[in-house]
């Protein structure tokens, strides 16, 4: 479960950066809508998967609600999931 969570965290972070750093400017500055729609859907699925996996992971490992909230807030911030992976998941013991 840890490997899946870490992979999801990294992919969610990459999709976040692609969405807001690449496809949003294409959409609003160049009028190219298709990449934003595709990456937006991918990011949405990865965001939901990250939150669900974080909830299940915290529950299974008896992590506190505070740690889950930190992981959730990390999903809302640019580079947040990378920070969460490094600080909480990379050396997590199960």
C-alpha cells in the first residue's frame, strides 16, 4: 500500500504542475483547450485517488487525523505532495 500511495502522490503532484503550469496558460493565453481538458480529468482522478488512499493508509497504519489533514492539505498546494512524500512517506514504517 505504501508504494501505491507514494506513486499516487508523485503522479498527483506532476499532474498538478502540468495542469496549472502548462495547460492553463495554453487554455487562457493561446486558446488551446484540449490539453487542459485531458490533464484536468487525469488530475481530478489522481487527486481523488490520493485523498482516498491517504485516508485508507492513515486508517490502516493508525496514523493520527492530524497527519491525514497534513497529507490532505499537501494535495492542495503546488509541490505539496512531493513534500509529503519526502517527509512522511519515504521513511514510513509499516
